[in-house]
């Protein structure tokens, strides 16, 4: 009985150890989330069209001649001649229609499009987009868009006030474009696959190739540069799609460069996990000069023959250089958490922290790159 319990305990410990070994690292990511397959991408489409049915919020035809010309050309195609007429409608707006053609899209499927006003229309609410061909970079028509426009904002105006929420001149048509032509790309006939890292890095590319070689076999993948990993497809019997499915699920721990990103306009600071700082002393303080004016009125004594009332200026000047602030010592080789904790201990805000980081970098103590957006 004791031997059975011992065997069960050993089995439980072995299974727990195997489960812990199989668990990915905390910062590990799937190859699917850090790399793209070369050739598998979207293609941008654009078109010019008209939105009709607006409630008086369309383009003014006198200020938007392209809207007038498009409206007349559309009516002529429908058998209505308006060349000699003076159109005064405010229910039509010229728009640009944009969308991304998904990879492997076939003829007859649908895609979403975005509709943006081109003229002086104040709102596209309630409008309907007429048939609009969408062109690719080669000038060919790949999709045709049409349908009611849904906007996320609104505008309301009276005689003395106007309220605008969101952007009422931009809308979206879900599944509003019908794909008429697909871009041929036969991934199943490729002899090699090229994985493109979204954040190029030599270490990450090497780790990706090593993980694929451990999973499939040696000499299957190799990192040709910091952004590209080439995978040779030796056995096509399992299928390229199935092979890619398995490769995408492999866990990789990406390596990140030491970098500090600063957006001075908004005061945002992002510090990478690899940032290190040498031993340095930091002091932060502001010189504040306060000037207060408190003028007093001086009046002569009662029944004084030659006295007059005057205003006597009184100025108080106070200088505060924050003498309580002292040098704070930041140890060498500290981690990101220790660096942030040390800066927070100084009681500085984001604006002052930006200046401190730049000063530490100028002193040569910040072992990272500073990128100012």
C-alpha cells in the first residue's frame, strides 16, 4: 500500500513538473502575434462616389463644382439631361470611399468600407452611397460599394448655438462592398515560407528559427536578417496550411531593445524593460518667484490745506527655491521597477521626469536610447 502511494506521489510530481515546463514564459508570445507571412496581406482600395438622401446637410453645389459635375454625369447615365438646368439641391455629397481588400478574398464575398465627405457637407447622417467602384493601386476595379451610411457622430444647430459630437462627416458601411476580383496567390505551391517580424530584432529572429527547427527538424528555418525568417518546406504531404497552423502556435520570447519613448506634447513616458541606469545622483527643484501687489490709499489729515489723496504702491516679492529638496542617489544597474520607484520617490511629475531622463542621458548614465515623438 505504501509503495502504491509512493508511486502515485512520484507520478503526480512528474506530471506537475512537466506541466510547469510546458507553460510558456510570462512575456512569451506566439509566432502568429509577432510575425507576418510574406505575401499574405491586405490591399488598399479607394473610390469616388456620391451620397444621396441627406436632410439638407449635403454639399453646396456652388462651392463644390465636382459634386455638381458628378451629379449631372450620374443623371445623364440614367437618361436625365440636366446640363442646362440650375440645380440647387443640398441633399447630395461627394465622398471618398476607402477599404482594405482582405487576403485570399474570393469573388462574391463582402468587405467593410469607410465613407468620408469630400466637399463642405456638414453631415452624412441618413445618406445612402450610390454604386461606387473601388480601385487598387494598379487602377483595376476590385470591389463595388453601395448602401446606407452609418455615422458615429451627430450635429444639431439652432439660430444661436451649434452642437457637434464625434465626426458626422465620416461614416462606415458594414459589408458594404462586393468583391468583384481577387488577387491570385497560391500559398500551397510555395517551396519556402518567409516570416516577417513586425518588430525586427536579430535575437528574436534567431529564437524564432530555433523554435521552428526544434519543432519540425534541423535545418528547416534560418534567420536571414533581423526581420526575416525563411522556412523551407521539405515535406508537402502534411500541407502548407497545416504546417503554418502549427508554426503559428509556437511560443517565442521576443527580445526588446533598451529604449525610452517620450511624448512631450502629452507628457507620456514609456520605459522598456531592458533599460538600465548607472549610479547617479539626482536632485529636482523649481525656482518660484511670487510677486504680490497690494496698493494702499494715503489720505491727508482732516482739514489739511495742502494735502491730497494718493495711492501708495506696495509690492511683496517672495523667492522659493524649494530648499527641502536634496540629492537622491540612484544605484547603478537598477531595473525598470527600481528606476520608476526612485523617480517617484523624488515626487516629480511627468514633465519633470522627462527633463530628468534627458539629463541622465546627457550625463551618460542612461544605458538606452531616448526617442522623442
